[in-house]
C-alpha cells in the first residue's frame, strides 16, 4: 500500500469532498481522483460512493479510515518524540478540554506553561466531555481535561480539582419567593441545559435521578455563555459550573438557587491514553495542572 495514496484517501475522508481534500493537500483534483482510483484498484473495492454533494465512505472506506487514523496519529507521535531530543525548545502540545475547564481554568495554566516553554506550540480543542474522551482514545490528543464521568479502561485518570454545579435563575424568578427550595419544587421548573454529551448535564441528571426526580429541558445549548444568556432571558432554570458564574452573580444578572439538602460537586479529570507515549511537554504541563493553587 502506498502511504501517499493513504494520506490522500484520509484527507478526502475527513473533508467529505475530493475537491476540498485536494485543496488541503495543495494538489489538483484530477490528481487526487486518479490516486484514489489507484488505491481502490489495489484493494479491489470502492472506498467512496460519489455523489453531487461530495463523497461518502463505503463500509470498506470506513474500515480503512480507522487504520489510517492510527497510522497518522502514530506518525505525529514519532515526530513529537524525535523533536524532544533537544529538550522542550520546540514541539507541539495538543490538548482537549471540556467547555468549563477550557474557558475558565485552562488559560491561566497555559500562560504559565508558555512562559516556561515558549518554543512549544499549544493547540487546544474545546468540546464536550464525550468528544474529548473519544479523541483522546483515538490518539489525536496528547491529554484531556474533562468534567464528566470516565468509563473507558483506555484512559489514565487523575483528579486535579473539584467543581460545584449551581442552579441559577434571574433574580426576579418566582422560585425565589421562598428559600431554600425543595428539590421537588426545583424539578417542577423548565430547564435550559447543555447538550447531551456534556459532562455538566450528565452529572446533574444522574444526581437528580438518584433522588427520584428528572429535569424537563425546554432548550439544549452547546455553549455555556449561551446557556447563561438564555437563563437571564427567563427561558428556564440553568445548571452551571460555579467556575463560570462569578461575573453574573456579582452583577446581579443571575442568582443562585439554594436547594434544601442538595448540592452537586464533581471531580475534574486529567486524562491521558494508556496506549500513547507521554511526551516531555505533557510531563512538563502535568504539575501545573495538578497544582490546585492555580484553580482558585
């Protein structure tokens, strides 16, 4: 199998388009089509179904994509290891972080790392917990920082801090007519929640279910700031990380709902793959993440 053919196949697979894949690789579309055809001939099977709106992988294409992904992830890992032979004067660190950590905790940690190792390029992907964990298992991330449950045996898990999930509403909301409120009273309200796959939503829904209740979501949003704005607009109750609420609480835009006998705290996880080489950059960043003094 020609590795160049495989690289072309994988670019087209990721983009879902021969033309966009060609642009990404800086080669002509006819050249990409020709080399894809040669690869399909060598395997004696079609790898893509061609259509007017792009290409879709066949079952053979899906199978091959998994191997291509692992091959190119290993190539990147080898390049990182070789670059580290001269210390941390250069190289790249790829981090996946769930939204609360990525937006509110990670920047100060990375600023300290950058001051110590300015030659290391840092690439941060912010996504929900499920996405970050899946990409870490696939090998496209060096480390992950997530808030939700970790159930994969492929991941090495360490707890680096703790977070509280806080129910909030606009100050004028009727729920504040009495305080604290019962959990049963809280769960009669409509909620604005994060999307499914979010660690915040998963942890809170599980905690509520353990008490025999459930949450009625009238809106699901994939961004913390969007949730806060929707709650402030009166659409529903929000469940938001305490790390993300300081400005809104101080300004009186949102108000914390005190629930009698019920608080939800969750661990924040530092994740690495058991199957992946732990680079010097990861080793250097680890103590900065684990130092809780940075997370206040």
